[in-house]
């Protein structure tokens, strides 16, 4: 795709924002230098400059940084934080070569994206950063620790991705919650899911949507939604599914652009693992979302072998209801990194950066103040902080819709009653 006039205008507007800078980068790691082999990777820095800024790496791959997290950076700056975010190559401001054409596939790799992070720190004159990665961003954060360990002051891994083999724990936790009901409070939920699967209403293609709803709303609210489906009222499910597809799959310029970078997810990180033939396989939904080849080729890092060599303070954030990067993966990461601290938020889902921003900002402040070691005892406190406004509105909408069908008592949870801008 070539940059059209509308996109050029949007690009120019975003590139002119305060704190936004381009860095010349080669198409690939080890590529020859020269104008035909280089392009601009953009980054943004917000807040009063400090010796060790927060390098915040969002998930995806596909999430932009400059536009999508503008409000987050503003709120972070108000709390005194110095934040750097890099627009991932192949996404948003970093999508095109100098002629305005999409980057070639060979330019889109994990190792190249990791080297971009180090190049940005060079341009920003930062020796060491506090590296905060969320979801896929944790893999880039850890990759920076492997390839450029001298640039890491401390690290926060929010909903970590460890390896291409994570799919085994993702499948196991998904089925413990949604099929077997062996996790506390999920037996009723699993029974409803099994009935819907047997009736052909729910398939593995719905697992990601159900898992996301479980993560942000919890088993009780999800049960009410499934009650509507069991009663034949599928309008809300269709509406939520449409919204989720637009949010997760629809390409939105300078916000969410997974089309070029999905090759990382599938080729290097095994997002579309070979289906195992059992019920509720999360890999099936991810294979359906792909627009290109879904076959796994090779993983860029062996983090299982590398993490025991990490020598900086590290906090690992884990949502108790996360079915995307489940708690079992986070616990394994904590066991691998010397003296790492587990921060468990029992009622949270996936990615505190995106669903529990209040908690994420508290963690960022603790990291900036050199207090990572104390975060392990603060999980319950952080878990009580309100979820993001969009999450609270979604939960409220599901409850109100279910109540209209007579399936939910006239009770609105405290988190919904206390809706305030996040």
C-alpha cells in the first residue's frame, strides 16, 4: 500500500506533535546502510526528562504508540513520569519507506524491532531505561534484555509472553476455566459453555471473545451474557462480537495496524499454533484472524535460557482472569528471573496497561522510584483500583442488557457505580 493524501496529512500532523522524533533505521538487522535501505522509525517522549525514563512497549503486534497512548502519556506526565514510546516498525508513523510504500516483509522482524528500541535510546541520549512491556511488548522488552542488556535499568513485564510454547498453558487454562470449571467460581460458567458448544452456538472461533469478556467482566457477568444466548437472545452477543472484531481485527490507521506485522505473531511467536483437535482451542480463533500465512517458522530468542541471566530488578504483573497470557506463564517467568517479584491482580484480565491503567501507573511510579521490590505485597491494593472507563462501561452495558431480559438481579457493582474518567 502507498501512502495516500489523507494519510500523508494525518502522518504530518502526528509527526509534528511535541516530543515526536524520527530515527533513521535500516530495513533489517545487519542491512547495508544507504538511503534506499533506510526508513524512519518514530518515537515520542513525554514528561520531565530523567536519568532513567520509562520505555513503554505496547502489545500486539499491531498497536501504535504515538496516537493510541497519547492520553496515557499525558496522565503519566502529570504524575511526574518521563515516558518514551516507540512506534513499532510496520505500524502507523513507522509503516512506510521514504517513497511512501509499505515496508517489505523482510523488514518486519522481532530482532529488528528490538534494535529499534536501542536506537531510540541512543537518539534520546538515554544510557539505561526502565523497560515496561505489555503482552507482546514483554517479548520485545525481554529481547532488549538479551540483545542490549546494558540499556536496562529495571523491568516490568505486564502479562508476559515467554515463548512459542506458551500455547500449551493458554489451552490448559482456557479449558480449566471455560470447559472443566475447575478454577474457583467457574463451574457454573463452564456448564453453560459446554451446553452452548453442544448446541453448536459457541465454537473455538468464539474463544477469544469469551476469554476477553471473562477477563474484563469476570465469571458472573459472563454467565449472564451466556444466559441470554441459552435463552435464544443473541443480539447482545452479536453486538459485543462486532465491537470486539472492530477493536481487535479491524485496521485503524495510526491506532491499530496489524496487517504488516502479523507475520511476527505467526512466523516468530506461533500465535496460530496447529489445532490440537480438542474443544475450545484458542489457536483456531487466531488462525481465523490472520490475513496471510499462519505457519510458525522459528522463534528469535530463547528466553527460557536467557532470563536467568537478567540481573536487574523485575516486576511481573499477572491478571488472575487472563486467558491470553495466563498466570501460569507469569509464574514461570518469575521462577526464571533472579529475584523477580510477582504482582498478582486476582480480578484483572489481560494487559494492565490497556485495562487497568490506574494500576499500571502506580507500578510505573514505583519502578521510577526504585521500589519494584515492594510491589509484590501490593497486588490486592492495585487490584482494587478502578478499571479503565471503557471496561467499566462494557461491564455495565452487559449487566443492563441482561437485566432488561430479566436474567440479572437489580444490582449494579461498585466498579460500575463509580464510573469516572480513567
